[in-house]
C-alpha cells in the first residue's frame, strides 16, 4: 500500500499525518512513479496553515508538488519514458508520498549526474526563478536587484541571471553572503540602510528587481531604484502588486499565471537539468527527513534553514 502525507484541517505542522492511500494504474498520458525524494517548499506550509487561501477542506488534502523518483509503469499514449527511468516531477499534487501517478508533461528524464534530492529541489524554485526572469526580460546589460538571494528561489534567480549576462546584486544575511557571492552576485546585507548600500554598489543604476523577501524595505528599495515599474516583480506580496503598479507572480496575487508563464515554469526544468549535469548550476541541499517526519521538516522550513529540505520516503 502506498503512503502519503495528508491533512484534514488547517493548522500547525502537527496536522500532517502519514496515511495509506490508493494509487491506481497510470491512465492515458500518465506515469506511475516511485518517489525517492520530495522537495519541501514554503508554499506547502502556507497552504497547510491556511496562510495561503485554498478553499474549504472537504477530503484529506495532499501536500507537495516537487519530487524525483523512478518510473514504475507507463500509461497509454506516453512516449519517451520506460519503467526504470530516473525522473524529476514538478507541479504534482501530493508529492509527499511513496508513489505518485502524474501527467507525463509534469515529468522529465533525470540525468545520472542529478541525484534524487537535487531533482526534487527544482520544480518550484527553478521554475519560478526562470519564469520571473523571462517575464521581466532580464539579460545582458541589466543590473538586477534580488531581495532574498540566499534562498532556494534566490539562488536560482542569481544563477540564471548571471548565465544570461546580467549583473546581479542580492540581499542576504551576512552569514550567507559567501554563498551568494559564489553564485555570481554581489551580496548586500538586508539590514537598515539598504537603499544607500545598493546605490553605492550599483552607481550605474538598477534596471530590474525581484522581491523574494516580502519586506516593506525590499519593496521600497525596488520602487526607489528601478524607474520602470513593469520591471519590478514580487513573488511574496502578490496582493500588493497591482496597487504599486509592479508585477506579481502568484505569492497571493489574485491574477493566475498566464499560459505563457506556466510554460516558462515547465521549460525551466528542461533547461536546468543539463546545466546541473554540466556543473553550470548548483543546488544547495539542506537537511533531509523521513516521509513520516514531514511535520518536523515543515517546522525546520518555517524556522528558516540553509538549503533545500527534502523528504526521503
Ligand atoms: N510567487 C511564487 O510563485 C513563489 C514561488 C516560490 C517561492 N515563493 C515565496 O518566496 C519566498 C522564498 O522562497 P524560497 O523557497 O526561496 O525560501 P527559502 O529557501 O526558505 O529562503 C528564504 C530566504 O529568505 C531570506 N530572508 C529572510 N529574511 C529576509 C529579509 N529581511 N530580506 C531578504 N531576505 C530574507 C533568507 O535569507 P537568510 O538565510 O540569508 O537570512 C532565506 O534565504 C517564500 O515566501 C515563498 O513562499 C513564491
């Protein structure tokens, strides 16, 4: 019998329970996957606690969207996958599980150089980073300001943006400055006086900004420094974006992602896997937890942790 993490009411990490679940055979266009690792994203605990609205709970809710594993069976009309293939899953429903059935369009072949935990760390962070940079058309000639550069999304933003030729400044705790610098950005403390520090570090000016911190200071600095508001995005304060005249990509935004934005989020996985295999993109892993200890994993992520937390079923 397959097992999965579920919850039946909003609340603290203690609402998460390991439960037996039925996993049927894959239908047309689907794959069955034995999960080797599942990524834990901040969205998961925001949905669990009710901080991110998601409608009334009428049946046990599953958790998690990102995973890596092994294909166990292939549904009709699916090409390019065989049982035994190592894969990455992004955008699934209920990735905190021993087994999953997902649409083949949510699955990518995983090169041998990409471990299951690294593969499980990609979906939301790499997808969001890539889509946001593409939406803002960041590239050579840009000076990009990233608020929250040391987190999973921030690290992906820094790496794509520097690969595409942009100059990147990224806010971080002093403790994490070396990591941000190693990825190619100029680290800046997010302590008081941020705007002045940015002006000193970027006398040429800042042409685009991405908020992954959600603080008032981050939004104020972006608004003060980037003249074109269509090149400022927030991933955390989406509900404030329209009022400020900036871009909000989810993060509580009332506007769903467009088909094109969703396509970029999927494209990111196909782009990132070969970069990792070539040693040109780095994923920082944090602590791992057994599936049954998903509540502890959420406590860790909510408290703040260096690197991506993964569950190992
Ligand atoms: N809109 C979307 O589609 C979307 C997608 C993914 C994530 N998100 C949101 O983006 C946020 C980050 O996600 P994540 O997965 O990158 O989380 P994460 O890996 O847990 O990283 C969070 C980071 O926030 C940094 N931080 C804390 N206080 C800060 C401050 N005052 N100023 C700047 N940075 C600060 C921390 O840096 P230090 O450790 O250096 O202090 C940490 O590295 C979450 O709120 C998440 O829900 C939104």
